[in-house]
């Protein structure tokens, strides 16, 4: 029996803002673009398409980068998961419906809230159980506030990493960086988290882009 000699590389993508202006445009009954029309059907729209509109360049960069560089685990073959408030980790083709959108909109991305924390912990533990000890779990999202790291670090520990180049960059700059990396077929360097980090600048504020 042959085993995959290349360690898995799994990407976890932070969610789009479901209360922002673009999210309101997306769910408007007057919206006529394809993704919005699919959203209003009973089947719904793929969450990756919905978030790509809501989050614009940043999520387009994340999903394009993750799908290009992921090395899925042999168990389930999925290398990309989206952190989804109220639902935990879902694949990019998970269907977003109006009912699911209501759940997401009333679920704060806050580690102290059980309706957000519990599903994410559940799915992260389930994923961790399928991964090799040397697998990499790359978080494409903030590592400063603790809203992701404080939940994911105790489960993945040293396997949890993030792109070093994200430090100090805003969302749009990150999105552009990832799209350029895909075009060049040049993967970013990742750094580990020794412990959950709440990084601040000299004034005690979290720097933009973390």
C-alpha cells in the first residue's frame, strides 16, 4: 500500500462581512447579477461565489489562492474550507440560501459566543483528526483579534500557520498579493504561531491587515 509522501496543506478562509454594504446589495430582491439570482432560488448559491461578491478582491484572492495551492488530505479530498458563522467549516461549494444567510447574519464572529464557537470547534476537531502530524493548516484571515486563532490554535497547534507577508497589509492589498502569487505560480511563505497572538503596535492598537 502506497502512502502520499507530500503532507497535506489545508486552507481555512475567513468569512465575508454579511452586514456590509455589498452584502446588502447581494441579498437585495432587485439584484439581477447571476450569483444573486442563484441565491434567491431554493437551492441557493455556492458560498464562494457569494463571499467573492460581498468581500470583493480580498475573498477572490483567498479562494483563488487556496484552490490553486491546496494539497487535500487523502481522507476527504477537500483542501479548502470557509469559516462560516453558525455553521463552522464548509467547503466552497456549500450552498448559501436565504435561511442560512439569516443564521450567519445573527451569529457574531466572536469567540465568546457559543453559536459561533461551537460549530467551528466541532468541525476543526473533525478535520484535525483526518490530518497527518506534519500537515499544514493555513489560515487566510486575521491572527490578531483572536476570533479565529483562539479557537483554532488549541486544536491544530503547530500545524496552524498563516502567510508572513500578510503582516501590515490591508484586505485589498492581501487580495492583490494572493492573485499575483497565483498568476506567478509562486506560493507565499508561511509562519507558525507559537501561541494565540494579539499583536499590537506601539499605541496598543491592532495593525491594519492582521
